[in-house]
C-alpha cells in the first residue's frame, strides 16, 4: 500500500453534510473512531447502510479512515491522500498484518519462523503465511535466501506438498485448457474444495491467475451468452429463470403463436418474456422473423418481416385455395373471412410470385391493379372522372360498395382524385362569381341551361345538382317544374 497526495484535490471544496445525515451516522462514527470493529459489524449494531456509512466516512471523515490504515494526518490533508491497496487486500486486513509483515521483512526477526512472528503480534500463523504468499511473495523469498545464507533452518518442508499437487492437478489442467470456465465450476467437476483450489492457484500458479484476471478485465461490459464476464462468472440465465420460461420457450419454438399470446397462456409477464427471448435466445427470435443471425455480431432488425408465424398460419389455407382455384383475391378473401387489402399486401410481401401470377397490370400512374377489378369498376371510374356525381350516388346506381370503390380509386388512381377536387373547386368558384339574383336565374333560358349543366355533371341526380347550384333540393324541384323539366 502506498499513499499519494494530489494538490488539486486539496483545493476542491468539500460538500456540506446535512444535519439529518450527521445525526443518522453519529453513533456508528463514534464506534468507528473508538474501536477496531469492522464497518460491517458497526453498521449491523447501529442499523445503518454499509454503503451509505462507508461513503459518509470517506467523504466527511476521511482522516479517520486513513488513521485506521496507519496514516496519520489532519482533516485538511486527508482529502488529498489516496490509498492504493493491493488487489484483493482490504485496508483493514492490511492494517492488522502491517507490523507483522514488516517484521518478516526485517533482519531483526530472521531467526524466527512465520508462526513465531505471528504469535508475537497476536496473530494466527496460517493467516499470516497466507497474507505473505498472496500479497508479499517477495518477503518470503527474501527470508528463505537470508535464512539459508545464515544457516538458520527449522526443518520444515517448503513449497507445494506432493499430495496437494496431485489433488489439484486435474483442476489446474482444465483451467489452463479452458479460459472461460470458472474456478467454482472446475472445483465442482473435480470434487475438490473451491476455496482450497483458489488458494492453491494463488500460491503456486500465479501466472495462471494473472492471465485469468487479464481475461476478466477484457470481458468487462461485454456480456455474451456462455462467455465469462468481468466478475469471472458465465453469462447465463439463472436456473429459476430458465424453469420459469421453459414452457413458454417450448411453445415459442414449436408453434406459430405470438410471444404475447404465449405469455398470456403460460401466465408469465409479456415484457419479461420478450426480454428473456432477446437476451438469451436471439437465434430463435431471428429464425422466426427470417433474419440472418451470426454469433457475436449485431442483428440487422431492419430486414425483419412484419408478420409473425401466427399471421402466416392465418393466411396459409387462403393461399392454398388461391393457388388451386385461380379465383380472384377478393373472392378467396371473402370465402375465408379475410380483409382483401390485407390479404393482397401479405401476398405482395411474402408470395411475390403468386402475386405476379394473378395477372396484375400497371396503370398509367404505375400502380398494380387486377384486370377483374378494372372491369368491375370501369363504368364507375368513368362516371367519377367525367362528372361531379357523388361517389355514393354512383355506387347506388351501379350496385357497388362505396367503401371498396373509394379505396380502389384512392389507391390506384390518386391523380384522378386530385382532378376531381380541382373540378369541384372550379365549379364552386364559377358559381360564386354569379350573383344569386343575377341574370342566370332571372332569365329562364340561361337558368334552364345552368340547371341542365348541373344535372349533366351529377349524372341526373337532383340532390347532387342542388348542392352544386347552391340551392336547396325543394327549390330545385320548384325550378324544374317552372321550366317544364320534370319528367
């Protein structure tokens, strides 16, 4: 452990602690300053949060934290002092063994073994030896060389015990061969103690431990299924999560049901099931949505189809019927209770060959249209484009569905709709230019010509002609009677 003072940190303004925060942590702070109890024990006794108390001490009473670690300084100097502990060694542990480790590194205690030094400082010999092996291997090497040079021996074996090496040999080989497997998994597979194997690796296979630490650092924030994470564990779902979604996942892979319906049927959360699929079974989602999937590569969802397997199953029978019978798309859609336009759109996206084989032709505007539909709506389209008769009147006269005809014209002939609007606006402008009591209505000849023109534009429909003339239907009937135009 070493300390460093950053002058810029001294200039930083310390935040002001709230009175309620001071009151909450006061008993814990008194124990922290007066005793050597661990922070965990202090927080347990005082009933406060460990994370909150640790942050409170490091922010507002840093000098006490440094004092616990053997660094005495004033409040003003404390903010500029950093503590860099050895990896895996807690500052409290360092403070506890600091004097004993310094004695092991001193020639004054070279004639004493590690156990004798530990007893002198009131410590456990095994724990002190573990601290030396794990964090201060240079001290052990110095002691061995110095004792051999001075001829001091305690007749104790050094290094790895043969039986210990044999016990963990298989586990070490597996860890060297597979860098993604965890130490805990290997310990369970080889039927050895997890903590024992971990200590064995730290003491006698430091290069292996350092290599695995390096791999873990590279894996930070790179969560990939079945791969090691920055914590040294495999990125995989919890067994409870796997069991929870097992039935839903089976249905998702074997039926055309949507994920929402599967979640409702199996009683799991819809959002949770979606997240489970996209986190752990992206390959299955891509398969259902016909998207290319490559492991460790980003998925291009822009190519995903818009319909799920349930939609494909919905249209399957109708498509088979369309291929066998050669009937019109609308006829087959009506036979199976489908919306004709939705059915056509599905055919266009997922059955392009069948869609092209139905004899679709292009209009002048570049739209694809069925010849049968053109034949069916030909007269209505001509009346719509040549006159100002309302769509409702045209459909009533020709026995057509107003909604279907309107959609057909808007979809296939948008330019015709624009022409119709322009004609209606021009008619209204011309009508507005004529005064209501002007010559056109005063002179019977001109009045008659105007009414006949309106009737012609509206296909003989008096209601529509009255609207174009800007008069009521009753008034139009009266004018027709006056001019002798009634049948």
